[in-house]
C-alpha cells in the first residue's frame, strides 16, 4: 500500500454538538472513575488484570504480557481456563442457574427461553455427542447455522471440549463454506435443514451437501431439524440428527477442558483484498477477558440486565457481544432470527418492549432504515426500559445518531459509537458512557489501554482535523493472534506498513482512514481502499455516503467511481 492510496485533508462534515451522560446514568454506571484512562496509561500492561479478573482461571497466569516474539504477543501467559465454564458453570455455582441466559425470538410468536441451567445441560449433551463422533481437542468444528439457539450451544460445546469453532454465516454460499472448511482442515460440521426469513423457508442443508461434495476430506455432519414438515430432509452417510444425538447423551456432563490462555478459541473468516478469505485466530484468555471487560465498561451491561445486540452470530459482533461477552457476565442476551421489518416495521421495538431490554446495540445501516420508516413505529411501544444505546459495524453520521437517541432512547440514553474489527476482537475506540462526553459522528477516544492514533504515510501523527491512517501502537488482549496457517500474511497485512522490526517497534494497521480532533476523539472515515480519485483529489467513499445519508429522505447511499475522460473518475451515487 503506497501513499497514492492514502487520504488527503479531511473534507467530511463536522461532528454534531456534544452530549454529556445524564446524572441518573452516571450514578448507576459500571465505570465512573474519570482517572481511568490515566490509570491504564501509567500501569500498562498490568492495567489489563482488571479484565482478566472478570474470569475464572483454572491456573493463574504468570505474566500479563509476553512480547518476546512480537507481534505474536502472548497475553496472560501460562494461565489456564475454559470459555464454556466461564459462560455457564460458574453462574450455576453462584446461584444464577434459574436466571435467563438466552431469550430467543423466531418467526412471529415463536419464542424460547434458556436459563443458565438449561443452556448448561444442552451444551454438555452436545459436547458429549461431538466427542463421541470423534472430535478431539484442537480439531476445528465448522458451524453453519442461522440465528437459532443451537448456534451458541454448538459454539460453547466446542469450547467445552477444547475444539476451536469456525462459524460460517448462514447466508454464504456452498462454495464459501467449502473454501473455509478446506482452509481450516475441518472434518466436522454442524448445520441445519433450513431456516425462516420473512415467513419463507430456506434450504440450508442443500448448500451444506454441495459444499461437502467439493471437499476432499470426509466430513461428519450434525443436522438440526429446524423446519420439520416445512422442509423434509433425509440424512445420508456421515450425518446425524442433532436432537437424536442429544437424546442419546441425555443428562451426560463433560468436564470442561482446561485450555492455555493462548490456545485458539475460534477461527473467524473475513474477506481479504486478494479474494481469499482470511482465517483470523482468536485466543481463549485474552479474547474472553477483553470482550467481558468491554461488555461491562462500554456497554454498561449488568448481570440483572436484558441485553440485545441485534447482529448475527455469523460475524464477529455476534461472537463477542451476543455470546461470549454477555454470557461471561451472566446476563440475559436476546437472539432474533429475522429481519427488522417483518412482519411489520415495528418488529424490533415489539421485542424491546416485551423483553424490557435495558441495552440495545445495532448498526447504523439499521438506524438509517428506522429513520426512513419514521418515528411512528417505535412510538407504538414502551421503550422506557432502555438505558443505553450502541452502534457498531460502520461509522454513523450525526443525523441518524441524534434520531436514534431521540426516538429510540427518549432523548436521554447515552449512545456509544464503537469502532473495532474482526481482527481487534472487541471494542477498541469508544466513549465510556459513565465518564466521557459523546460527540455525534465520532466514535470517541481510544479505550483505556488502547494506544490508537492517526498517522500519515510516514507513520507520523497528523495534526487535529487532518485525515490519516488509523493505527494501534501497543498490543491489547483481544487482538488476533495470527491468520490461520499464514503468519506471513498476518505480518504483511497488519504489521509491516507502520512498524520497525529492527527496533521492535510494532504498530497495527487497521486499514481504515480517520481523523482525530483536539480532544483525542477519533472519527473513522472509511477503508483505505475505499478511495475515489477525482481530478487528483482522493475522496473517501464513506465521507460522501455519510454526507448523502444526512439529506432528509435518504435512508441508504452507496458511491462508486465512474471513469471520466477528463477527470479520471467521477463519483456515481446510488440513493
């Protein structure tokens, strides 16, 4: 990546007027110490012990951070733990066995609630079944399921027996599934017959069957019967029915395998610039500590809360903030199989109302759709239970930010605009809602312990208001450890651009452009490769899209380059 692909002076719209969290929120917030940023800075890296202390360890770690083989860092070295135990067993032991762990909403009227005891039983039964099928410690199990409870159950069952899981988003094709299974050398698959979307049944098993045909390895497959008579299916060789397996191992318990903190918890495949998906490797100890701490500190989640991250577990947001973060804290997490506008455009607000959701976390894309549909839909429901709102997945401009706060949060809820990536594992840039002022359009300052900055092509920090490259200069616990079976690509894509290996000065390159203001608040502008050169001016697509999206009546906008004889390119917008 060279300077020609970098940003020039930022021309994006300024952030909106700042907001302070109300006193009523601060009084009950999990994190209220205004010196926390300074405390983390002066005690780095030992400051991260407060994240590790949220977990239960089989064996205490010796060292907070080992950097001898940087940038292949080791966090909480030689400590041992199990993610399934931390998300299940310890809550039973603390008297929370009858507390709701998952509240699931399926097609209209279809609901299931799993207590921590219920979840523990089903996870153990599936773990016993997987082990009986031959799954051993460190075998990668691929999970190809929609948003049904069996998805987090399968993840936790894998974690229980020390088998890393690789969740593939249910909407991806058979080819995508086969590519990921082949790359991970995965011989085990958990899938289903199909799923519902907008009232229609979709065949998932046919895609899984086609993927297996393309693989050289034999694959043992567990199939969840989701649709029943709506989509009859026949099991073939090497296939087992999920519910029959559970019946076979009913009541069995599996001792959680004690894992080294650096052992792989899961693989998450994400798109690469070369077209080949990248298998991002996340550890057990550092990742779980980071997601637990940010769920508590950024999202202000408490054990007694009902919390809803309206994302899909097939992506990193769902892993971190539907499954591992909230369950590690012993809270109630909501899952939803469906779309925001089916059977009506108030579907999400109906769920918030019925479940008395305390914290709601969604994407700006959804918020812009809510704006387009109008405020009458949320007004149909009692949203007064909401205490905090969050956004994730892309930058949010001031207008939808303010609409979200006003019409969903009643004008009083703090809104945390979180920046992070598959590779960072957990939130790295955000306001802490009990401490920091909120600026619509800006994600906020780096979290305590995160040394994020905006630099130019030479790696020098840019002046406030100038656009540059978003980097992180120090390691953090939730960071990806490598790319599966490809250390060299890991170094090339994330570390070499702004690092000096000779001086052991390593800096993570996010691939995003951003600017920072005088107060250290970071506004993310877009991807480095999302740049259109018009008459020598390099324009970030995210900046243009955000500006268009701020126009009244616009819900979504996308811009692409269109070749032009005189200007090289012009901008073409789809609105």
